[in-house]
């Protein structure tokens, strides 16, 4: 009797095992795995051809105009040429906000730091700049990135007595004249290098469909995160005194402090962050971004909706403050700035912990703030 029972049960167990194995086939994994379901090459092609390269091209155009205006000013230091240089500097600094999220690939190919470090380090160190000017050292062969770049130019153009400081008839100004000329040309050269190198790098970038820690999508994703956290932590957090360990606000640490356009820079930078999230081209044509990527995986629709909603709330808050002086907002303890910082902090988990987990992407940097 026992043997008959065994003969009946055995086929049933075997059939059950077959069903279990069928449920775990690779085809089923393809339905739920972010590794197989989404064609990342389409996102990457959209990024390189419609967002990154056009941003670098626009920056190159603006910085070339800035360099020409600065040379006009140095050759003929009048108030007219100074104001033209300042106006063009603002255009260039705003254009840079659409480039500073792409600090990977060719942007790492520099001897004294990355593109972001060399061009976008702020605040500028007045002490280091004054030292290089006084010693007539315009070699730029050093790691003092806070002594050059866009914000080194800003410091020199926006100082109160700039006309006198660049008066060619005064021989003591030679070092200052040479230094401004050198850092302006340096920024222009680096912008040109980016445009040239992305022409070939884009092919490698576009066709990398993997998700390893060195893959194109991981590089792009981490740069997106770093850009967001730099805005939160360094453009708002430190100037406002919000970072751990700060005992007071430090408005002089803000980006665009001398030109008083900090909030405008923040606005354009955040627009660039949303562009990456949504895959919107520089000419405002909607495409494929991280929003579409996360919607393609199980549980991603809810996260995409929440993230998009929060990003829009932040964008609206920034727009409300766009024309304000950041230093005045800080000194007056304007609660709108505090609300903005809280919104940015609360949204971090959506694009960082939650997004990376669902997409299976590695976060390769440490922000040090516990987010």
C-alpha cells in the first residue's frame, strides 16, 4: 500500500517542481528586471545629442564672447568695456549652469582637476588671486582651483575699483592684467576642449547599455545626483548656515556673490536638473530621461510621479525667489529660503536612495550629509 501511495505522489511532486522551474525562467526575469526591460542607449543618446553637447556648445559660444569682451576691456579699460564684460560674464555664468552636471568622461581629462573644479569652483579666494596678481604668476599650474575659473573672473571684474586696477598706465597693474587675461583664455580653452572631445566620446557613451559602476548610465546618474546635492548643500545650505557643524550663516560663500545673481544661477541650474530628469532637450523638446527609465520598472510609476511632483514644487519655490538677493534673504531670515532647503532635503531620497535601488544603479560618491 505504501508503495502505491509513493507511486501516486511522486509524479505530483515532479510536476510541481516543473511548474516551479517554469515560474523562474529567464524570460520572466526580463519582465521585471531594470537590467533588461529598458533600452538605456535611447536615454543616453538623448542626453548626449540633445542635452550635453548643445549645453557645451552654448557655453563655448558665451565664453568666447566673454573672452573677447575681456580683451577689449584690457586693451581699453573704460567703464563701457567693463560693463560689457560684466554683462557677458552673467550670460556665461548662466550658460555654465546647464553644463556643470556633466563632470565625467572628457571633463576629467585635465592635469589640475576636473572641468567642474577648474571652471566652477566657488567662492573664489581673494587671497590666492591677489597673490598671483602681485607676483605676476599667470601660469595656472597649480591645484588652487578657487583662484581661477568663472568665479575668479567674477571677483576681478566686480571689484569696486576695477577700472583703476586695470589701468595700463600704472605698471603695478601688469600682473593683474595678465592674470585676468590668462584665466579668461583658460576657461575658453576648456570649453572648446569639451565640445571637441564629446564629438568622439558620444559614440562610446551612447552605446554603453550596461549598469556597472563605470557604465555610462551610472556616470550620468551620479553626475545628476552630485549636481542636485551641490545645489542643495553648497549653493543654499552653506551660505544659509544649514549644514552640520555650522554655527552661523556664510552668505559670502555663495555662488555669484560679487555679481549678486546667486538665485538666478540656482534657478537655471535647477532647470538643468529637471531637464536631465525628464530628458528635455536644450531647445525644450521632450525626450527620454530618468523619469521614463524609472516608470519602466516595477514600483517605478509611483516614484516617478512623486519625484516629478516634488521637483515641480521646488522649481516653483525657486522661481518665487529668482529676483531676490540671496544675502538679503539669509540676513533677514526669510522663511521662504528655509522652506526651499527643506524641500530640497526631503526630495533627495526620491532621486538618490529610492531611484538607485529600483534601477539597480550604484552611487559612487559620498555626500557626507547622511542623505
